[in-house]
C-alpha cells in the first residue's frame, strides 16, 4: 500500500475564470516570444500548444506555470457540459534523483497531479470501467489543444478517465520538470494514479481498467502493462516510442544531450547502452499478457516507423498475441489519428471498438 495524499481543488466558479484568464493574459509579450522560439517548434504542427518531444532548451518556468493554469480552466469550458471535472494530487514514489537520502524530507512522496473526468450521466449504482489516459511528450502535460477531443470522445462513451501529469511534466516548475525518470518512476506515477482512482471511487470496476496513450504516452502505456499485466484489461499504444537505442541513432545531437543531462538519464547511449535498453519497451515484450492494439504510421516524423516495426517484430518473435495496424503514409504523420480527418476518425473508431470489447462502457462505439 502506498502513501496517499489527496488534495482536490479547481472547482472554480465561472465568474472567476474570466478574471484569472485576463490576469495571466497581461504577462509580458517578450516572455511569450521566448517560449515560441523554442528550437523544436518547427517539429510540431502549428496548431499544437506544446511540443511532442522535449524542447531543446529549458522552458520559461514562470510562463509555463501560468499557461498551465489557464489551460486547466479551459477543461471546464471544453468538457464541463458532459463531465464532472476535478484536479487532485496524490503521493507518488520519492524522487529518483535524491543524493542525500537521510536529509529531512528527502524521501517524502513526490506530489503528483491528476485530472479526473466522470460522465455526468453515469449510473454510479453499478460498476463502471476506467480509462487511464497517458499524455504525450517527454516534457509536456495534459493539454486541451491536443487531448480534449480525445478525452471527450471517451467520456461520451461512458468511461471515467484519469490522466496523470507524471514527474517530468511541464506546468509545475523546475523541480517537477527535473524530477523526470524516463521509463522509470514516471511509469509508476501513472500506475499509482490508477490505483488512487480505484480507491477513491467505489463505483469503478478494478477488472475493467484500460490504458491508452500516444507517443511517449504510448511508451508509458506499454511499460505499465508489462509491469502490471493483470491490472489492465486492455491497452492501446499509438505511435509509441519503443526503442531508445534506435531513437538516439536518428535524433540530432541536441536531442541526445537532453537524455544525458544530469537530471535525466545522466549518460549518453554510447556510455550506458544497457540503461537505455532497460527503459525501452522493445526489451520487455516477453512480459505482454494484456490485450493490446498498436498503431503506427510509415511517414511518422517523430517516432520513426523503424522503432515500432522493431516492437512488432519482437512481439512476433516471442509468439505474443496482439493486434496492430501499420498505416502507409497517412496524412498527419505523427498526429495522423489524433486529427479530425475522415481517416483519423475511422482509426479512433477502431480503437474504441477494441477497448469496448474488454471494458463494456454504457454507451460503446457502434
């Protein structure tokens, strides 16, 4: 049993939302320009509010926290008509980067933030399924600009959703940003968020828990079902980061330097290849024992197809049963099935049908 601290908040009257938004909109424009000129801005669609992968430079943490508070309010605007929304904190594992473990408070649980979305029309007199939604991006967070329509579609089907801003996420200052533990305790943060949710809401069915994620979120999804195969009824991994060793081979030097930073993995893949292998899903495929659907796209500009191809080949070599689909040059590249094109909608429909086979929500996709 892990330490649990719950501090729920953000039930904010509508009248205050406008005032808070106006307050933060008065931030100096120079700060905004500094954020927008991040070297990785060219790597993501212009419509997206934050990078899919880690920025090549440290963010403006003050601005980042302010923008996060504004985005938190937007969840109520985009989801408030169909969902009861909350944002809470729970205790995760201590920081993985503590040097003096005997210092006062050094081994205290790290406070982890999570969003919860419960359908307003949900019948709580019977057991209901839960979806664990894992946000994309190494240093990113749950974001209305790229996640709200996905969460909404899940809630409309009758799913309760929990989405954890695991350690390393943006919007909470430098400390949490540099507490990143790639493929390690960030995976535990998501798992513990699921456990916290089940303990908090008695109407949720522990035997009907699904987990979904794209990109880095897909990686965390895979690592969760490998570590806890009996705790998830089904999983979906979209364009998942799968092989860190291969990834370091095709990414530029500036990207590789992020992973060798002292607060990150601390070594380059050249100097500690086993550490990178340990944190790569492709090296844990023998642990698969959960129904799984994987999607990939051959023209993915972020998670190169070769990574997911390697994952698929590894599953097959282990004789594992799983479902997958390779999209050939689908428009949108890395975001191909998170957009609103006919192909994206069809692809997500396939995802929802797959999830419903195991989770049986009240209003499943037809």
